[in-house]
């Protein structure tokens, strides 16, 4: 695999946009109750997976793309579990 200036620029752009989008969403959202550990870990895992998946697409690395997809989906599942746990604790 050969890195060239265009692929590196694209990778840096994807990473920067991912962190910017994560920060904007964190500022706009209003969370009525503090998040539990599963919710936080799930959201972090999902963001890392999306970033890894995008990097795999840009770098044309199928293994990295697949790993990112799996990590993203595991993060979604963990986030859903944390949301369910919080709903049960709040009696919803």
C-alpha cells in the first residue's frame, strides 16, 4: 500500500470532521440524566469505529474497513444497552 499526499489529506480531513461533528453534537444535545458507563463507552466505540471505517475506505484497506464496521456496530449495541439500562432505572 502506497501513501500519497491525496490519501493523507483525505484521512486527516475525515478525522478532523469526525471530531468536529462529535463536538457539535455534544454541545447541541441536552441529556436530562447523566449517562452511564455503557452509554459513554458505546458512543466512543461507535465514533472510533466510524473513523476507522472511513480511514479504511480512503486508504483502500478492506481489513481496516471491516474492523471499523464491526467496532461501530458493537458500540451501537453497547450504547443501546446503556440506554435500556437507564430507562429501566428511571422507570420508563
